């Protein structure tokens, strides 16, 4: 049992309000969508990998593959050693975006308060929802949504539903009985639920935090829940994070925060590792175009750029630079990044990964250009015109000449962790 301090008067009461927060995630998202689309691979071990070659990293594994020990992060060669019959597929982003759109459409039938957390996760606040006013319980709504998703996306689709008084406990509930579970955490079963879980079942508790908690004498979520908040702050997390965890575990909301965007960028793992700077410049231009599209889509300009290279011998190089001039057009971003790339001395090995990010973001609209900034204004208008063409006819229809014949380089990808650009792209 964790040491208690004299400040126990600061322990919060448990939130006894009815739980109206729902967390939904699509089971094994990419592989389930592939299995939904292809009857022949259902109920079989399937993996979606960055590349189908031996070093391609597995991005998602079906439940059948997970049961064999094939998980995110192993490469294709390792997956085939575990299961020679595994079906390896390349990602199909348009298919996943279509499923995401249908997923969200169903949820918006119940309330407008739908927050996507990733390509396969949503948080829904049902307070004020017409479904509740119609007399349905949260459990009934959860089962109904499960059925509606099967009707709207496909009969092979299953989701985990968690209901709780805050986002943290709703997500914990969603993970209790995968796949296809539905669980509710409220004030009456909170302690029993926490007693049945491991520390790393809690959303946001990683190995490093687990080690800190163990060192402080806290070995499970129930002990963490019972610990004094000052103890968590001073002896475990060494910051206000201790207070936040005390509040989360007692059902109070501390995570409903939208942080301002700080960077926009794109990263790429090279299928064909190289030190050819001409080829790297072509890849850099496509990364700059992807970054520029996102920057302009969000109506930002940037005043800083960061370039990072990782090499096949596990060494890396990175550099960030603040700029007096604004970055907006793809050519602006590429010019600043290429200057850094071409200024690097001898490479220690072939480049395996490259990333470009812009930072020091500002809203574009209020910015005033100088009297003699005609060229910069021309570049921006040209970039916006190219964006309109690409929006209408498809990505990379209008591109700089250096990007010719690069359809299979820097492939279309979907990141699990951020959907800021996804919703803009779909509307």
C-alpha cells in the first residue's frame, strides 16, 4: 500500500454523476477493414505493413495474427518466421478514410459532440443527446451503435465501447473485454474495476511511469487511486501530473483540452536506402509538398524549419532553424530544407528515414506583405492554385517538375495519432 501523507484532506471525492462519456475504437482497424473488404482473408492471420519486403514494419495485425504473437513493430521477416502463412498487405489509405467517414457519420446521428482521437478512436459526449432524451440508457445506445456500424460499414466490423464519467475511465472501459466489448465504469464499480487491472492498462501509463509507481510502493491502479494526491505529485510524477492522475481515477475530467498546434510536417521511411543527394532532394520535395499542403490547409505560415535524417547504421542528423522570412509555398519549404540537406558533410551511411517539419506557426490571414514582395505573393498564389487542382483531381496532379514519376515514392499514409488534416481532406 502506498505511503499516505498528512494532506489526505486533499483527496477528492469520487464523481458520482451518471457516466455520459463514450470511447469507441475499431478493433485492429486496418486489418479489420481489409478483412471486411475481402471475404477470403477473414478469420486468417493478416498484417498491414509499411512495405511487403522483409524489413517492412507491421503497422497493424489482425486478432488472429496477434494471437500468434505478431504485433505492431515487428518486421515482415519476423512475422513470417512466426507464421509462414500470414497474409501481408500494403496500406490502402483511401479504403481506411472511407471507413473513417462512415464511422463518424454513424456517431454524428446521436450527437454533434464527437471528437476523433485517431483513425480508429472516437470520444463522444452524450450530454444533451436526443438519444438520451428518448429514454435510452447509455448501454442501450452502445449496443445500438455497434449494430449501426455493422450496417453502415460491414458485417465483419466490431468495435470496443467504453462508457465512463471522464475520458480516461471511458477508454479504460473500452479495453476491458476486447474484441467487441462493451463496459461501463461508474462510481459503484470503480474500485472493483481498478482492482482487476494492471498499471499499464491505464491509458497513458507506460513502462517508465510504471517503474516510478513501483518505486513509490504503488503496484496496481487501486493503490494509485487510494494514494494521496500530494504523494503522487511529490514522490511519483514530480509535477502536477500527480494531481491530474488523482482526479482522473476518481472520475473527474482533466483531459478535455485542445492544445494549439506547434508543428506541421511529414516523415518517410525509404524503401530503397540511399546516399544519393539528387534522389534525396526528390524525396525532400515531395515531403515539402505534403507539409506545404497541410500548412496551407490549416491557413498557417511558418517561420522555422526542421530537417532530420536517420541512417542505416543507427546514427542520425537533425537541425532546426528559425527564419526571418515566412514559409508558405512548397518551394519556400523545399528551398529552406534543401539548403540544410546540401550543407551536410559526408553521410555516415545510407539514409533510411527523412522528416521535414515547420514550426513557429502563425495564422496567415492577418499577415501583411511588403510593397516589394510581388514574387512571394506570386509564389503563394501559385501554391494555392496547385492545391485547388489537387483537391479537385487528386493528390499530386499538379506538382513541381522535380517530382515527376514519383507516384511510388513517399506513398500515401495515414497516421494513427493525428486527424487534424483528415477531416479537412474529407469535406
